């Protein structure tokens, strides 16, 4: 197999791993965080660590886009989503935390 064919297979493999990780881990958690910050809640330390890890790993996605431009729109949309979560999360940190959510069982305590 030629080196260029091996490199193409390697790039496709990396893309598949990143897409799978996005589908099963990154996107579901990002949407959960988006809902959380949209509701005015503060990000937890775990949430912040997740976002730090995402931004640290984003170089891998950017390098992939250089070689596989068909993923540019997806990477750009995910980057915008994470940036919005961070922006809203920072805004929320300046406000007092919202009161705890009431449960239907609170009246029985």
C-alpha cells in the first residue's frame, strides 16, 4: 500500500473516532451544558474541566479539517456551541446561583 493511501486511511480512521466520540459523548454533554447555562445555572467544576479538555483537544479537530475539509462546518458549529456555553457560563457566574429546583415531594417533607 502506498504511503498516501495509508495516510488517507489513517485520516479517515481518526475522523471516524472523532465523529463517534462527538455523537456518543461530546454532543450529548454539550447540549446538557447548554440547557444548564440557558437556565441561568452555574457550571460545576466537572463541567469546567470538561470544557477545558474540549478546547485542549480541539487542535486535533482543526488538524483534521485541514486535511478533510468536508468536516469544517461541523467543527465550526461545535466550536460555536462550546464558545456560547463558556460565555453564558461566565455570565452566570457573576450572578447568584438560582434557587434549587423544587420537587413534587417537597411539600411532604
